[in-house]
C-alpha cells in the first residue's frame, strides 16, 4: 500500500463481502423454493427473496466498485485521497440505506420495478452517496495534477452510472413507458457503462500484474469505449422487443446487440495476450487467475450466452424463461462479481501483510469452486430453460405443469449453487481470517515507512 488513505478501500471491500454472503443466502433460498414444500411461504415468499437477492447483487457490486476506485485512484494519481472522512461518511450512509431498504422489502415496501425496487427515500440517498463519491474522486485527481486514460475511462463509467440512475427516480403510470425508461438504467449500466468500469479496472490490473505497456492498454480502452457507445446504447433495443414499442426496434436491437460481444472479445484478447507476454511472473498469481478468469467468463456469459438468445426470432420464445436466468447469472458473475474479486485479491496482501502472495491455497480453492459452481448453475438454468421453452411456449403446457416436469434441473441447480456458495464462503473467510495492518511502503524498496502501521479504521494522516 503506497498511500495511507488507500486503507479506506479495505472497509468498502469488507462491507461488500458481507453483502455478497447475504446475496448467496437469499439466492439459495430462492432456488430451494422451486423444489418445495416451502415452510417460509407466508413469511419470505419467492418474490421477496428474489428481490432481496437481485438488489443485494447490485449493491455489493457497487460497493466493491467504490472500494476498488478508492484503491486505484490514489495509486494512479500518486497522491492521497482528497477526504478520508468523506469516504467513511459515504460508506456509513450507504450501509444504512442498504439495511433500511432490505428491511423495507421484508415488509413489502418497494416500487415493484425489477432491480429498481428501492423506495424513493433510498433512491435519494443513493444519489447523494454517488455525488459524494464522485466529488471525492474528482478532487483527488484535481489535487494530483495527474490524469491517466485508465482513470478517465473509469471515472467516465462511474459518472455515467450515476447519471443513468436518474430515470429510476421517476414514476410513470403507463407500463410500456415505465419499462422503456427502466432499461435506460439497467441495460445501460450492465451492458454499457459498467463495462467501461470493468475495462478501467482490467487495464490497471494488467499494467500492474503483467508489466504491459500502458500506451497499448489505453489504446484498447479507447476501442472498448467506442464499442460500448456504438453497440451498447443502440443495443438497449433488444429489451424493447415485447413491451409494446414500435416494431422498428426489432432489427435495431438484433443487429447492435450482436455487436456487443465484440468489446468483450477485445477485453479477453488483450488480457490473455498481456498475461502471456508477462509469463505470469507476478508473485500474486491468485490475482492473475481472477483477472484472466474475469475476462474469459465475461466473454462466455455476457458475450456467447447473451448472443445465444438476443435475436428477435429466438428471443420471442426464450424471453422471461430460465434461459434469461442462464445468461444473467453467468454475465453478472464474470463481468462484475469477478472484477471486484480481482481487485480484492490484488489489494488484500497490502492490507494484511501476514498473508503471503505465494501461498494462497484457500484462495485457489475459492476460485475453482466458484468457477465450477457457476458453470454448473449456468448449465442447470440452460437445460431448465430449454425444457421450459419447448413445453410451455411450443406445446402450450401450463406454467405450473411445466415447472413440475423440469424440477429435476432445479435439483442440479441447488447442488451446483451449493458448490458455488462454498467457494464464496472460502473467499469471504480468506478475506477476514487475517486482521488488517495498514503498512505504507516505499515503492522502490517495498519496506514499511516508519510510523506507518495502523489498525482498524482510525486514520493517522501526515
């Protein structure tokens, strides 16, 4: 850790890990409900557990993004954060908002707008927190007088993510209009500006882990940004197929959605090429594994599986089935959950000097169990979805009758999800099993500076 204020990132990562664990609990609970009987039917019905599961995903990933940014920006700008106190106040507001919102969901207090179910007070707090976050980052970069392309792409992605949340603050009586604008937030987040955020983190990691040329990495970032703006924005139309909008959106959505994986192919290619050139020589090989894993799994989940059912002629059968869940789980995990775990794996040895970069057996078990579990979950959703499409959409069998016939796939889903949950539990345990000791080191010699050891969230600034 080169700067004392980077320790802020640890506490964001710690909150993200707790939320990640809760998300997995509610995900397993939701999956188990497909097998029945459900003793919690009148206490925690499926719609509530699923809502909490999906919202926790968004919240913990955003928490991880904030922590990763608070780690990366001081390192790139070569300066301390503008305000450590503001970062902690921001985290406190964020946690309180999250707790209040989840408790509200338990009592059915939400908007009912999928993935944007947060009530208006929570949404206002989210806006305030994002403004605090962006102000702190912008002032840090301004203070340093050093602004890299990697930071620029990351900051642009974060700023646009905040701007694109604004449609979620509005309510529309017309359902078609409501759904139309909902995708301005959801799609343009997960298949647009979040990819820019991922690209910024990935470029930073490849420069640090592989010794790749910064100029080359940043040229790739320009390509990714261009593809996101061209394909990502117009690709939003593939969500408009069946919500009552004009028919001309069908060819637009089909064509530009097909172009979206090109950016993902580019990310996977330059990640793999950079790592091969480095010879995997960096001592933090666990972070190297997560980096390559994120690039490849993003290509698989977001690219290949997204393309598999994005065409209108296919999507009219698969829309709203388990095929959608197949794509969504693999894509979110590869692109965003894994990139957060990459940043954690890279930064963690600096936060906990007692652990060794070269001896991370528990971390490798967590990595491979998660990969195996998520791949198994993807196959489970895929087979269940294909059966559902055939029985329900083609043969015309009723929904509940169809669910009974494909129930065997949910047995496999729960089994593979349990494997994945074990990998997550190991990752979380590996994160917390060493107490943090925040030692600031000189980059040249890698030794602690005098008087630089601190424990807990207390800050000792120069």
